[in-house]
């Protein structure tokens, strides 16, 4: 099994790269998706969040009101640390379950947005960074996601720098390119990953 950490700045196109890797046969473990699953209605995770932050963080249907919780934690590092202490262990445990269920020669791609920020590179056999210039990121965030320029710049500034991400990368996928070129690049990377997976199997 080859454990791959996949990361990239907001708007760099990491989701597109993970989708293409899955098309080639990768087993994808998406940290963001698992983070939503572990606090779904009826889970111990949601009960722990409500215990820590109060019933106010619930929406009318009993699900987690993410914008409301986000407004609380992103303004207060201590509250964010409390949330992370609840969610991160649950995400880690579920990720390990999914990894253990994969075949022995699988390429397991962990899609982790904050891999650089949280110093997680040592957990993986190799790290892929999807990279795009700030102008490309800004264009995608405002044009495709409907963010204001101010919002987009704030989100970009809150993340690791481009240099910090590239410093931990074993492979960099340049995504300042048309989709067809990205497809070719991902195919080359996939072939390299399969080669390494078979070498470690």
C-alpha cells in the first residue's frame, strides 16, 4: 500500500486532481467529507460538539449549523482548539478504518486541505501538492465559487504560503494549465504512484 497525502491551496484545483486520481483507481480518503460525517445528526461527535458549544450551533433540523460554528471558532483560537480536539481524533480513527479496508497494493490518497499547516507530511509515504498561482486561485474563487475578492484573499492569506506547501512536496502538480494538460500530468503521476505501490507491496 502506498499512502499519499494530497494538498493544495484553496482554488488550486485539488478536488479536480483527486477526482482524476480516483478515475485511475486511487482509493480516496477525503478528510473534509469525513469531518462532516463524524458530526452528522445522531453521532457521538455531534453530541460532543453540542456539549462544548451549546445547542445554538444546531440548525432547525438538528444538524450542525456550520456557518454559526465557524463564526465562533475562527474568531477565537482557543475555541477552535476545542473543536479540533473533538473532531480530529474522530477523523483520524475513521481514516485509519478506511485505509485498513483497502487492498494491500492500493494507492490510498488522503485529501487533506491543512496538511501543511498541521505538519502532517510525515504520516505519508509521499506528498503531492497541487499548485496554482495566486491570480489563478483568485479567479477561480471569485468566478467559480462566487466569493468576493476580499473574502477570497482572506481565505488564501489564512492558509500556508505557496512556498511552505512546495517545501514539503515530493511531487508538485502545476495547475495553472488547461484541463487536458492537467489530465496528462495526473496520468504521469498515477503511473509513478502505481510503480511505487508495487515496489512496497
